C-alpha cells in the first residue's frame, strides 16, 4: 500500500468515525425522551462503536468512544444513560481481549457488575442524584437485585449480538 493510499484510508476512517460519533451523540440525546431509552440508547451506541472499531481500527475506536462519552455527558439530557455509556460503552473495544482469557464469561460479568456498581455509587454519592437514590430506596433490595440480574442477562445478550453480528470472515 502506497503512502497516498494510507493517507486516503486514514482520512476515510476519521471521517467515518466523525459521522458515526455525531449519530451516536444524537442517539444519546434521544435517551431523555423515553424512560426505557436510558439503557437502550447506550447499547445502540455500543453497536455503532463495534461498527467503527471493525471498519476504522482500535485507535479511532477509542477516540470515538471518548468523544461520544464526553459529548453525551455534556449535551445529553439523561445523565444516567450517559454515565452508563461512560462506564460500560467501551466494552466492544475490550471484548476481543476478554474473549481470549480463560473463563472469559466470568471476567466479562465481573467487569460489567463492577462498572455498574461504581457508576451508581458515583451518581448517588458524589454527584448527588437524590432522585436516583429515592428511586432505589422506593424499589427495595429485592427489586434492586432483580434489576441487577436482568442487567446481567441483557449484558450477556449484548455480548452474543456482538459476536454474531460482527464476526470477521
């Protein structure tokens, strides 16, 4: 590949990454309109990240993730959804490394649960989201545990979608 072709490929990858990042920020901004979208929009953005990662490479993938995470936190009306993307949105980038580990499913679930628990601790204790704390108090411990289990099931399904949909040929 000539130097000119390398530059052209780099420019195309950067442009594609920028357009996809803009689309992801729009999706994240839509998350504040529908209550269920708090978790759906970040997952859709993770699917976009997988697409960017496969077409543009790891370096642009990480830059894309950082740009979308920062812009979502600044511009997104749903801070819980934006925080969810910040804490777990990078998963498509680290998934290939985790897949190579023994007991990969255990490491993946550990990553997800630790990230989610830290995220909610920061949202409630450091950022003072009193409404979120009141919602958790109202739900009760049993319902919180059921929600965490459902989150794990959803994460496993996301992992399966990333494998099936974007497997290299």
